C-alpha cells in the first residue's frame, strides 16, 4: 500500500516509500512459460498444369454439342418440317365457316311469286353474362311472343353460352328489342321464307297424274314420285315422261297433276325427226358402165340432208355384155394392176330437188378410175351406200356396176 502525505509549506516533500520487490524466483515460478503445441497446416495445391486443358476441352465439346443440337432443331423446324408448322399455325388462326345459301324464289307459270326469301334477324343471348334472367324474360317475352317462363328457363341455364331468344323475327321486332339496350344479346341476319299467296303456297297432296292434249299417245309416263305425295312450300317431286313418237313431226301434250286445290297443268312439246332414207342409187348415164375419162357418175338421192358412206367391192363374175368391149387395156390385154375394193364419204348438201315427184337431196360422185395402182381394176363391182345424219342411219342399198379399162 502506498501512503501519500501532503507537504507543508516551507518543508520538503516527504519521501514516498515503495513496497519491497518480490523475489524474482517467485515471479518466475508464477509466470512459468507454457509448452507450445505446433499444428500442421495442409495447404491445397493448385491444379496441375496438365489437368486445366482437359477441362477446357470438355467444356468446349459440351458447348459445341449444345449449339449443334440447337442448330439441328432449327433446321428441322424451319426447313424440313416447315409446311407442317405453317399448316398448324393456319389451323390455329383460320377456320372455315359454312354459310348457307339463300333459297331462290318460286314462281307459277304466269310469273307470280309463290315463295320468296326476305331478310330477317335471329336474336340470341349469352346466359353467362345475364345477371337477372327474370327481368330479361319480363321485358322480352311481350315483344318476341315467347312464354316468359320458357324464356326465363333459357336465360337461367348458365351451362351454355348461347341460347335463342327468337328466330327469324321481322324488322319491327328487332328494332323494339334493340331499343331495350340489354347486355348479352346478339343479332344474326338470317333469311326467312315468305309466301305472298299463303293459301296457294300451303302444302298440297297429289292424287293423280294424267296426260292430255292433242297428242297424248305419243308420250308415256315412265316413273314419278309425285303420286300420293304431300308437297309443302319448297318441296319437290319428279315425274319422268318418255316421248315415244308414232309419226314424224312435232307433238303436243299436257301433264296434269290433280289433288288438293286447282289442277296443275304442265305443257309438253317434242319433235320427232325421221332417219334419212335412200331414194335412188344408180348412175347418171344410160347404164352402169364406168371408164377413165367417162362422164358417167354415181347418183345417190336421200329424203333428208345426209352423209353418204359408200363401199365398192370387186365381184367374181363376168363383165356385163354392154361393157365387155371397153374392159381392156390400151394394149389389148386386161389390166391386172389396181385395187379390188375402195370406199368413200360424200354429203348431199342442203339444197333439194324433186325426183319421181318426191323431195330429194342428191349427190353425184365419180369412182377412182385413172388406171394407177390405187384405182379400181377393170371388172364387175358391187357398190353399197348408206345415208346417215344426227337422227339416225338409213338402210343400205346396193347396185352392180362395171369398170372398163
């Protein structure tokens, strides 16, 4: 313990005595050094110079493979399967909506309209956006003519997003509904069938189908679906009538459908054209002898404008007596060259003349008789001719002629 004393004035400062020092041995013994424990610290060495390039190569390989796969996928999407994805995209953006065609008008034989199509509007609603179906039904029912309870039941069915309020209403009804300014209603244009003559356009039943008029025997009812059929507005039935002429010319008849109301008479008219007939087949000269340089020709006459098809075939028979002297070659011997058959086609034309008191369409033609390899050889021939046009063909006629050398 240290005692401090105050110094009096005019006296020396007292000496301060310090406590005796402790022995050094005790101090050393008290603060003896502790044994030191050494710890080993293990430092991780950095990767060797040989392992670092391997990791870089592996990372580069993985990167290249990833980008290669991305490139292959892009080529597959944009080049190889481009059309498929284009169609897929169009199918998600474009859709086909079938718009029903408007029905045409129906007129009677005098041109009066029996059924026509007029513009109308169908009113629909989305029940999911209507909060008060009862109020909607109370306002709409008197205008559209639907029972309020039925209309309220439709508007209360929230399972559907579309219900009809009324279909094909007239323009005044549409304007009255629009004036209510109700939310959730939609207006779709839709044509409506209108019958100006309601009693006449009502459904009728066909009980009997008959043929009359000036020439009913030249017509025959082949088949039909109109007998005992109830035909409503816009309905149809078919009747097949066959024209079976008994003479040439125009025939008239009337097809009559009888049933409810007034009979329906349909006029029928058809023309029968006869097939052409050959009236004359011969020669323009005195006999049927033909020689090179001769003015003799084959003469054909038909009762209608027609095309004449003829064939000449050599016969195995002696030459006619009147042509025997000319049936030799200039050297005095029969010619062995040429053809033994030939054919051709000629037309009569539209001008006619009278032959044997009958209107006839004639044509004259010569035979190939120049003595060449493609002409007829001297001898007896049978010439067959047939006339034909758009209405049929005639029976063939034949004649025997002689070709002189």
